[in-house]
């Protein structure tokens, strides 16, 4: 692996993850927070902010907002990031992003007017009241990963950190930024900017009390309780396979197969191999199955050192 791997966290990154989660409406049924979270948050927002958020989608302009957050010299807090954007002229922003694989807005004035109103509104009406435990847990996740990074080669470290993601070297790629996120889990966010990639990965943080079996591990057990998914795992034991190969093997529709694969991916049972933003194939991730017994026994016996089967 020629590119550098960096683990990074700042408040502004989770701020973007939270808004990404809210406006990515098709994914609300997949997230741990459930559609009830989006409904509850929507009821607290002002009519003006809801009107501003309504037309937003996850697309080229949203990808640009993400890039700006990672190019901000001192991202830190959300207010400091928003002030930095406000202080930049259109020409400043155009020059800043010119070296990256991103689509320029057709109308910079419109782009700024939309996001310079929506982003502060989302911060004031939602994000500044987020449970501090969320940000503390993300900080702790980052610290743990930074401590573990020297112990593994780059591919192994990325796999362990992201719960089963692998990134191929592309011609322009110099860095891979791994950023833990809470709101959009168990889904991951991957953006390719040419010179670097961002993987806003599911941190597998569960803030439920200790006597509650953790969501990531419960997801793994549920994923195993279906014949077609077990058939996929058996098939992948023979070697990596593309999505179409899995569809043909199962003899099911693409939609149903995609749903099975999503459940296997989000539980850490299979690896997803990327070339840029393109997911090219899947492979078996045996370590999750091997660790399941220890995880169950740790929970049943009340062990304080609970193994997380989806972690490694």
C-alpha cells in the first residue's frame, strides 16, 4: 500500500455526519438511530430550516461541503469552520478545491447562500444540543485507533478500524483519511477526491447501558440467522466475488441480494473492496465469526473486558 493512512476526528466531521444522516432520507430505515430519530428531529426544527433542508440531497455539492471541512486549516469546532467558509471569497474557494476531483458549483453565489444558511441553522437547532457522550466516545475511538495503528500493517489496520473495508491504490491517491462517525452507523460514507479519500466509517459505538447487548454484536447474530446469507458466506469462502457473481449464485433479484449483502457488511462478516468510490468485490471476513463465541460468553458471564466480534 503506497498511500498514507490517517485517523482523524474533529467536532465538525460529526456535525456533517449528522446532517448527512438527516438529508439522506433513503437510508433512514438502515441506520441504528431509526427513522424515528429523523421524525423526532424534524419536529424540533423551525419552518425556515425545514424549508432550507427539504431540497438538499447527497450529491456533488454535498461532497464539496465535505471536502471543504477537511481542507479547513483549523476545523476544530463547528462555529470556527462556518466562520472560515464565510470569510472565503468565491475565488478563494475555487482555487482551494481546484486540485481535487470534485465538481465545481455552477452558481457559487447560490451554493454559498444555501449552505451558509442551512449549516448554521442545523448547528443551532440540532447539533449543539447533541449528547456530549457521542463526541467523547468518538474522541476515545480515535485515540484507541491511533494507539493500535503501529501494531498492524496498513491493510489490516484499515480492515480492523472500518469493520471490513479495503481500498485499492489508485494512480492519484496519496492519503486515506479514516474518520469515525456515530449518526450514520452502521452505514459508511466514502468520498474520493483524487489525491485523497475520506472513509467516514461506522464507529460501532453503542451508548446503551452495559447490561444491554451491544447493537453491533446483535446485528452480527441477526445477520447469521438467514439461509441466503449463510449461502453467501459459504460462497465467499472460495474467494472474492463481485456483486453480479453473488446474484447469479443465489438466483435471487439484485434488490434482495443487495439487502442480504448490506446486512452482512454492516455486521462485519464480509469485506468490501473499493477502487475509488466504486465497490468492486466482496470477500469473507472470518475473524468476525471466530470472535462471536467469546463475545457471547463475555456478555453472558458479565465480563468487564467484552470482546467485540465485529471489531477484529
